[in-house]
C-alpha cells in the first residue's frame, strides 16, 4: 500500500510539470507522510488574553488522509470513491490555557489538497472554542465562487451567521503550505481571510483583509511573516528550511483586552516535543505515558 501511495503521488506531481531535480524530495515526502502515522508536535504556549499572558500548551498534528471533494469530509472507503477522492494534508491545531478560574480549549482543523496545482486552496476549515461562558463554532467550505462560512456563537451579535467570502488566500492554510510546498508561500500584498481562531478570540468580523507577507531566511530556518495594517495584527511562523519543514515557533501580536486593560501583547508558541505515531490506536490507560513524553498534562 505504501508503495502504491508513493507511486500515485509521483504520478500526480510529475503530471503537474514537476522538475526532475525535486523527485528525490517527492520520494522523501511519500516515505515520511504515507507511513500510516501522524506527526504530533507539542508547544509551550504563552497566550495573550484579556490584556495578560497566560501559560498553556499547543499541539500541531499533521497527517495525510483521503477526503471527499463533494461532501468535504473524510472518506470511509476512498477506493470506491473514484474522482471524488482527493488526498489532503490535515492539520489539527489545539490550544489549552487557563484565564483565572476558567479554562479555554480551542481547536482548528484545516484540510489542504496535496496536489496544489489542481487544488491551490484549502477545501475546508473548522474552528471551535470552549470555555465556561459557552462555546462557538466556525466553518469555511470551498466552492467554485469562494468560501461559504458559518458562524455559531453564544454571543447575540455573533451567532448564527452565514457569509459568502471571496476565493482568496486563507491564513489557516499557511501552516499546511509550509509542510507541503513552502516555496509556493504567497508573498507581497494580498487579500487573505485571517485566522479563524484569532477572529474568535478578538471578536472581529470574519472577512478578507489586506495583508503583506514576507519571507526571511537565517541559518537554515525560514520565517514567514504576515502584517495586517488595518487590524494591527502580525503573525510570524518560523520553520526548518530542510524537509519536512517542521514548525519551530510562531508569534502573534495584536491588541489584547478591553477598554483600559487593552494593550499590545504577543502570543508565543515554541516547539517542545515531536512524535511520529498512529495516535488513534493509543487509546488505553497504559498509553497515557505518551502524553508525558510530549510534556502534556
């Protein structure tokens, strides 16, 4: 099966005018990402919220899977799905932190096709947030015209929204592009839909904004920076230049808090531990020791 998946990936990419000098990288990609495991990365998190910095943890999980173009869900039987099946890189990004007495638990899932020439943009993004006041849910679905967005929230002014967003870049897909084809990261001035997790924390309108993106390289590490001048928000993601382009650090700066307590703060997440593992099979009490290896409580 692994050999078949590798040959399939090679045929897809070669048919998309792949240069011969990157075939070795394609081979590495298949051997790394099609071994039936997920890459689980734990990060030490310092999260800006309510005008203060709160300690916590973040996890980035990257895994490839078969996805339905029509239903935009994971396929149960991809071998029977024909042209509806597309292989994607899935990112599950989680954050856990406490604000005073009550905890936050947040998660984003991003589904980006591996064949980015045929499918240049992410197909689906979902984000949920749970804390003691209530919970919220956001979903973006790719259509030929752009993105259909649903927002559900316990806040009166934010709840039950259906939006049409343009066919443009989505900040949430940047993480997957870094792992798939970092050379194709968009740079310069662009229209981009900001992070759905940041939108939830800041209670801003979900819409495309103008941003400027730059790339900086330093001693084998690359930092991708996004600057949103209108909302005064900045994001910087640092990753390894060499394959598999592991994400080492990210920083997000914006005005945090309300009224007199508001101030510009920076959320920081630094890579702690990495594990390549079929985590979905590690669901017994004895497997809890693996969380200790990831330094997760």
